């Protein structure tokens, strides 16, 4: 029997792909690809993410081995987030996709306008 692929219903890679390519997963990985951040800095960098969603996303990415959470025993508490080697690998791929989407927005908007104009 051949190994499971992402196209198979029960393939574990689907869960990994879902976490990496989620709305906030892509942006968190992209931000951490630039440098490490404290929680509040990361929340400012990823505009629009709620505190709850950022915490959930970081926890998921940490569990999957993409993000390193480093708590410092100081007052006030300080927690830094950075990428693991596995996280850097994933972040490079999603950063490339994010940069591509930024460059290609005009082409997508033109395609949408053409599509929307067909039924008008």
C-alpha cells in the first residue's frame, strides 16, 4: 500500500497543512520569519489578530514543533517566541507565498473584475 498523501482523507499531513496555512498561522510564521517577538510585539505586527487567536495559534504552532516559546523568569514576566529549524523551513515557504500574493494582487483584482463583469 503506498504511503498516504495530503489528498487522502486520513493523512496526518492535512492537519499540519491546516495549521501552517491557517489565516493566522501564515501571518505568525511570516512575522517570526523576520525575527523573534514578544507576545505583545507579535500582536502588533500581525494586525487584526485577537489576543485569544494569537495565543491559540502560537500554542498550535508550538505543539507542532514550529515555534519555540521561551519564558524568562523575570518580573514582569517575559516570553519570547521564535522559530525552530522546522518552523524556519515552513516559514520560508509561506513567506514566499505571501510575497507572491502581495505582488499579484493587481492580477487577481483584474480577474475578479472580469469575472464579475461577465454576468452584469
